[in-house]
C-alpha cells in the first residue's frame, strides 16, 4: 500500500477546512448578521456576508439591484457567488440572504460548503425588528406584517429542509442563541457521520470472474457490488457504484460528484491508471478524499502497470489486497473525514 505525498496532504487539509464552515440562513430580521459577528468572535473565525459581497462587487446596494435589474437577476448573482464559495471558502462563518435557500441549486451548494444553521423566527418578531427599516425591498408594501407572514409560511419548509441545525431565536438574548448554535454544532461534529461515497470502476472491471482469474480472482462483479452494498449498510454510508469502459463517461461521473454532495471517491481506473491524464485532471478538480484501488499488486506485474498518472492526485493508493482493498479504501475515507 502506498500513501500520497505532501501535495495531497495539503488537499486533505483544504477539504477538511472547507467542510468546517458554518453557514447562517433565515428570514430577514432573524439576526444572521449580528449572530454571525458574535460567532466570529467566539469561534475565532472570519465572517463573510453574501449580500455585502454582492454589493461590493456590483458597486450598488441590494435595493438598487432589485429596482434596476429585478429579483431574478439578483438571484443569479447569488447562485454564481455560491458556486465560487463552495470551492474556496475555508473555516469561516457565512451569512446568506433570506431568499438564498429558495433555489434547490443554492441549497445543494450550501450543503457542500458547510454546516447550515437556520435561525427560525416568528412573523411578529420580524415586524417589530424591521418596521422602520426602509432598505428591505420585499417589505415596501401597504401591510408589511401580512407580507412577512405570507413569505415566512412559503419559506418555512424550505429553510428547514436546507438546514442541518434549527435554532428558534424568539425571546432569546444573543448569548443564548450563540450557546444553542454551538451546542448543536458540536453535537453534530461528534456524531458518526453518514457519508455519501462514490466507487468508480474502470474498463474490464465488469469482467471480474471471467478475465485472468489467476490475477483478479474468481469472484464476479456482482459479488463485488454486493460486498460494497453490505459494507455501506453495516457502516451507515450511502455508497454509489459506477462502472464504465469509456474514459469520457468516467470523467463525466467524476465531475457530477462535484455537484451531488459526494464526500469521498474510491476509484479503480483499470488500464486508464497508466495513461489517462484526462481522468487525472478530473480527479484533481474534486477536493474530497480520494483513494486509488487496484485488486492485484501492480508493483509485481508488467513495467507499464507500475506507473500511475492518477495516484498523485489521490490521497492514498491501495494495491494487492484483492477485493478487500475496496473495503479498506472506504474505511480510510471514513476515518480521513474525522481528522
């Protein structure tokens, strides 16, 4: 078995820190900004605010963007910013606009970026906090309280579905809100985490039990699939297995993993191991733990099999352990995510 070098240990740290972001969502007036600032002090982390980031980039206020370009254009700017942050934000607190989680794409991006905390608030509390605030474009109407109530009713289920943690803030002092958030956040980190994993098998792996039995064993591909399924059930992981004999299909599946919440990849690239720089580049683009697996001991075979162009962008390489190597790779990723 082979461990990755210094470069990939850096990628591991970047991945862990990104997943450690804390993201605040909730309706306007729920206190995301003030809570975020206080959390920044307590947790000793920098804070970012998506509304402020957009205002800075556009050179105009949110109200002006709404008035000049419309809400749809503003939402596009939000999504574009979240895509950027999902790959770059590290060990921070992020406060997002009240309407940000309304898009399914945004909810997925928030989940990929860190732990999402929903500050839940009642309509009357929002009204009392914002009744004199003329900078909220959605509240410029004849009956702000009715508008707040209707919007909260529309968004309640969406907010809750987007959240990892829900904290009711009505009637609480700031320190009480902070205490509740930190308590639940620490509990979540301590719990054994169900991981979403992807196992990719390259060319000819579907011919297990048929091809070169003296090298790859007599168990067929269906046996491997069942073994991985049993492992997922036993350990509580959600494991998807993908196999293709085509380079482009494997690249497409790796890229899809960037968007679908995959938290670790086990890959047996087959013969592509030795020459597919395209698969190597796709793997390098995904900052989750990755393990390259080979059933046989490639160091004891033909010279060309000793060369892997994909291993340098993975966090570990396992070879010569038979089908059990897949289980070892899954355990490595599960342990890796807890460090």
